[in-house]
C-alpha cells in the first residue's frame, strides 16, 4: 500500500502552507528521516522529513504551490517493486485551495479513482497561452502573502517597517534582515537585487560585498563555502584541503579585516554577516553548504538564519557565538602579533599539541600579518567583537530556529572558547566532541573531520 504524504501542520494553528520545493525526485529512494521537501509557514521555511521508507511516488503538489491546506495529499511513498498508482489529477484544487482556472495544467484523468485519492478529479481545460496566463500570474504574485525571515519580521515590528512595501533580496524574494534595516533608514528604499541562480563564476577577486575570495577547488555540484575564524584567512584552509579528494567546487572567503579583505571597513558582527552574504550573492551562489570555523561559524549561523543566501547545511568547527566567555588574552595577543616570534606562542594556544603547527605554518601566518592595515583592522575588530574578553554577539537563538542539517565539531581541550558552550546545543544539532583536541580540529584531527564532513554532506543531499 502506498504511504500517503500529507501537507503537515508544522506550527500551532497552521491551516495551510506553501510547498517551496521538493528535495527528492519521483522514483528516488527514500529512507526514514530523509528530507523530502521545504514547506513555508507564516513563521519560517522548514523541512519535512520522511516517516517511511521506499521510493517517492508521483508528486501531486509541485514546487512553488501556495496555500496548500494541511492534510492535503501531496505525494506518496511506494514500497520497493510496488507499482505507482494512477496520478491523482488536480489535488491542489481541493475546496480549501481553489486554483485559478487560467493557470490550470493539463493532466490525463485516470479511468478509475486512485486508491488514496482525497478529492475528485477536476475537469481539465486546455493549457492557456502564455499571453492569457500572464495577467493571472501577475495577479497571483501581487496578492501573495509576505515572505520574510523570522528575524526580519521581529525587526520590522521593532522598527515599525511595513513588510508589504519591501522587495526581498533573499532567495525566492524572501525579505531578510538587510532589507528591513535599509527600509528603516530610507523612507522609500530602492528595490534590492533578487538573488539570481546564476552559475558560479570561477576565479578570485572581490564580490559585490567587497570581500576577497578564491576558488580553492573546482568541481561539479553544490559549492562548498569555507569561512575562517578570527585572525586567519582563506589560505588557512589549504592544509585542510591538501590531498583531499574533493569533487565539488570549493570557495574560500576572507572575512572583513582579514587577508585580502583587510581594507573592508566592517567593524560590527552584523556587518560581517552582511558582507559575506552580499559577496556570495554577487558570485551568483544560491545553493550551497557552509563549512566555518570559530568566528566564521557564528557568521555562518547568522547567514543561514537569514536565509540569505540559500544555505543547505552548516558544518561548524569550534563555533563562537554560543556563550559570552572567550580567551581575551589570546584575542588581544593575536591581534597585536606581527612576527613569527610573537605569533608562535599565541598560535600554540589554538591546539592541544603545538607540534601540530609546523614551522612553515607559523611563517606563513606571520607573513600574512606583515600588513600594517591588516593588523590595525583586526585590533579594531577585536575591540568591537570581544570587548574585555567577552563575546559581544550571540547566535544561539538563530541556531535554535534553523531547520537545516547542522553538525558541530569541537575539542575538550579548547583553550580559546570553553568546551562547555557546545554542550547546551539544540537537540537537532549533531555534536562531535573529541577528547584531547583544541580549537583547531580541522588541523588536529584532519582525517576524522573529513570523514564527518563527508557524512554530513551526504545527509544534506
């Protein structure tokens, strides 16, 4: 018997939802717990998990369908070898969700009703011409409900911004924090550019956000974007990538005040998040996985919570932003260091076993800090982000609202951020806490981190 997949109630009082997109294709194998589709409620975009195993049968409600009543049959899961039942025509035309006649899609009506049909087949009209469809589509777009991230809604309430007057710059036109902040300072904000699903442009340089970036690997599939921690730069990922069999394109980004982005003037946490998002948007990246370390991990969480760009999963290494404590002496010492001699003792604090850091690594790190402007920028950032040895930002609330795969890797011997910060994570976040490992698991236990990352990416689809 086919296992019915119904539009779920993902929040209290939810009566209908919008099916943003399917994450599985018809006929694709499905395991219990697999992510099937993205469903948008009035509060957030959430992912629907499979409750049965088999293969995905006919999809009855397609990508982009809006106003789908809770309990509506949207697809089915078939057992191995089970024949697919006849497709149910126009399930979306159930009484609670009346589809405009002008955009009806032809579908062969079954001679006998499907065994799990919830609504009688509707009479199917010939497909209208594009010219005939245009006014109806425009009317549907004009009448759509406001789509905004939870943070954007909260800020709009605080600032008195009418979301219905804004054009969203996030994926699929979603209104995000940046849009609300712009509207707060501009009575009539210009329309923000839509996030374009263009192909990634391989190369290096600066994106629209002005951040330096480089493609560290070329390949096929969804890009992997690497975001470093405080005091590092995109080249700090090269030892982690060395010798790894990576089939995807891999992008490294220099945070403001770091590496080739030393001249970027961002000095607040929110500005770091915005700069990374705008850079990714400028590169045409609309579907990606983030791998991030320490401060970069906090930036990645905030970026994913905004839905800008479309982050599919997070792999976080020794993340910051989960508690107020931090090793203030390390932060200030690292920010001041300019030579290999002054830098080496502070780099040694990053790992449980200093022998992991080769002399070449120390020399390369020191060479990257020869720029006076870079050192000055990091001192300003340290004062703004970590005043008096305190993390002045938090992403714990944002982490709790995420509905994407999140994996955290940390060490029990971290001397920069207390390991206890990761012991109070949301239940759906996967935690791997390694004994005898410090603040740099990607260097200290490189092979184990790669195995976890490969497993994480397979689960993310």
